């Protein structure tokens, strides 16, 4: 097929719906323990308490209930989040004073003042929720993290960047040819992807802060499936320049005719979809055993071991958790494509989407407590136990090709 010239624009089951109609709990009970009361803040319009409720509901770690006043809070609530809002006419800033209280002991666990401009309200509230989540769980929150999506609308392909909950969308690239295979580096500064702008798949890296982009793999044949090494200086890519498709390491710098590719995985006829973990382990999909299965090696090219044992004849698209203790991937069983999590320590594997049909491309949140995936052109977040699934209704672009949660917060 002959491709036209690319035009690229660079830009530097419960059914409970919240007030903004964009966060919808669609699977599981979302009723973790303990019970957490969110009280409408004094002098607010409802948006602050709604956003706090939404964020904490998504985690599935709490039984979150919203109350209109402190006096109406149920005595069974173990924790209470409350606060006041004031507008400073001099600075134009909104000032929020909030506190987290143990409702059983009346101990104030967290008390802070936050000031922000109106356009930064969501980011400020996400930061508040990070603080609350860490105080309650001893785990960092992921509410200020970013996601990237590749979408097709009509004949146009785009990469969209957004907050984890789908807000504050920005178009990174818009093109007339397919864009696939998203990969973040661990700093969130670089995003890699594959485009067909030259008539074949070529791997690009884009510096998100500077807006610059450059090809890193444009060898003979197909160049696809990028993944950054922990130091961001190299990427694993799938190349077909030799017999079959195998995994190589390339430098994170502009490709030239003198660029080299170091062989990393040559195990089956097709080795692809590599992901490099924080410890230097490498997981990938291979047809070595007769069908797509997931294997693990390392950056030294050690003999691969199969991870997906007893999970049927089709397992693809593996992604490490950020701490390297788990992977998420797609399992196909009886025609159903379903997001799975595999604990590498216990070897237990289980689905995290109770209403799966055609899941694709799962990845972990920076704190490894949530998994992002899409199914039938809708974006979802599940907690890693699979007890809560949330649909992001404001990410509705037509055809969703890929999505990836950033590795940093």
C-alpha cells in the first residue's frame, strides 16, 4: 500500500454516576474498607467534594460516602474529610483549608492549607487526594499522573495526553496515518510511538516538554513496539530486518544510516511487545510455544522463561508494574479478551475486568494500585484486585487504538 505524505501537528454492576457525569463505577461494589466520609466543604460549589469523592471511589480501597454537613456523618464512618473554601479578591486565588480526621478517636490526621488559581483547581485537588491517600494507606496516590491515548477519528489519528481521569486533554500529535504502540519513559519527559508516515512502521520518540520528536528506529522492514530502559537512554524495539521479528536495543537518539541495533531476544519466529521493568527484567510476547505467550528474560539476554502457564493458548501485551512485582496483560478465552494481572511472587493470575469483551493494552498506575485499559472503544480503570471498575466517560473519541499510563506521578 502506498501512503500519502503525513501531515503532523505538534502541540508544545452498579452504574453509579457522580455529579460531573464523567466518572462512572461500572463493575464491582466500590465498597472497600474502611468507610470514608467526604463532607461538602463550606462555601464551595460542590466541585471540590465531588472530585475528592471521585478520586477516592476509583481506588476501590474505601467505602466513600458524601455528606452535606459534618453533623450528618454516619457514626460508622471511620474517617472524615472536611474543609472550607475562601476566595481572595486581591490575589484572585481560591484558598482551601482541609483536614482528615479519625472519626472514632477524633484525632486530626492531616490538616493543610492550599491556594490555587481557578484553572488549576483539579490539579490542586488531585494533590490533596494524593496526600490523603498516602496518609491512609502508606502508599503514594496516583491522582496527579498522566495518561496517553492513541485514537482514530474519521481519517485522522491522534495522540491525546490527559490527566489520569481524562480531564485536561491536549493533542500531542495529529496525523493522517496510523499511530500505535505508546511507551512512556520513567520520568514522563519522553513518549515513544510508532507511525506509518514514511509508508512503513517507524519508531519515534517525542520530548513532551520541548515538543521535539525524532526517529530512533527506521531499519529495513518493520520497526515497532518500543519500550524504554530504566535510564531512558535505550529502547527495546521489535525489528523485522532479519529473519522473523525479534527484539533489539537501540539508542534514544536520532536514527541515521550509521545507527546500530543490538540483538536482545531471538527466541521464536515472532518476538515482540517487550516491556523493560525497573530491575532490568524484560517481558515479551513470543510464538516460541506455538502461539502467543508471555516470557521473561533480562537486558543481558538470559534464557527466557514462560510466565503464562495454564492460562490458555493466547496471552499478549504484557506490561510490568512499576515495582516489577506484577505484570498485566491480555488473555483470550472463548473469544473474550480480558485484562489480567499476574503476581510474579505468588504466581497467581486473575482477571480485573468483570465485564470484559475486547480489552486491549493494559498498564499500571505509577503506584501499581490501578490498571488502565480500554474495551470496545471505552477507557476503564480497575483496581488491581478487580473489585472496582470505573469508566471514563469523557474519553470518547471514536476508535481507541492504544493507551498507556505514565510511569511517574
